[in-house]
C-alpha cells in the first residue's frame, strides 16, 4: 500500500481531515474520499473547468491540484453554495434561465460565477464571458449561462 499523507483543510466552512496518496488530485480526494461529488471530471487536464473549486480565494481546476496541496487551505465547492435556508440566488437564476443542460459543466460554472459576483457584484456581459472563459459547456448553453449570471447580479 502506498504511503498516505494526512491532510487538514476547511471545506465549505467545515474542518476536514483525510488521508490521500501523494499522487491523488484534489478532485479525486473530493469525489472518492470525501464523497463530495459535485465537482465533475470532464477532461482531467485543466481544459474544461467542470471540476472548478474556490481554493484560498482563487478558482482552480481541482484536477490540476494535488490533494496534499489542500493542507491548510480553505476550499469552497458547489456543495457549499446553497444554505440550509435554500438555494443561492445564482442557483435559482440558473434554474429560471435554463442555464443548464446535461449538467456536467454546471458545478464549475456555478463556483466560477459565484467568485465573479463576489469580486464584481455587477459585471458587464463582456466581463462575465471573459471570467467564465475557462469553463466549457459542450451543450453550448453559454448565452443562457451569461444571462443567468447577469440576472443573479441584480439580486
């Protein structure tokens, strides 16, 4: 059995500890060890954004980050966007604007969009498109996604 590393991190506001192999990606740790399956494996090489998480205030492709690099980090995943009171306005806007189709890209778009709206509460359409350029939608739902983010910025 390979050596495992003990990792302590904060995920969606909760202190978390887990053991992982040094070669395991953060995406694998989230999905396979911690059972946080919201982040999706789309390409596994950092090109699609389906696995986007917010790590220490920066959006990152979790397939490109090693799980051991999460030690001491603060991570927000798509599972942390909704609250016990209900869906986040961004999630509601995605539903109301039909900004999801197959759903593979949706978690990454939500995490990236939330980070944008936290940094820039009222972004222009151009800025939304530029910010989300690292997230790919294979179903070509970009216009609906941009409209959903824009509508959510008005909330």
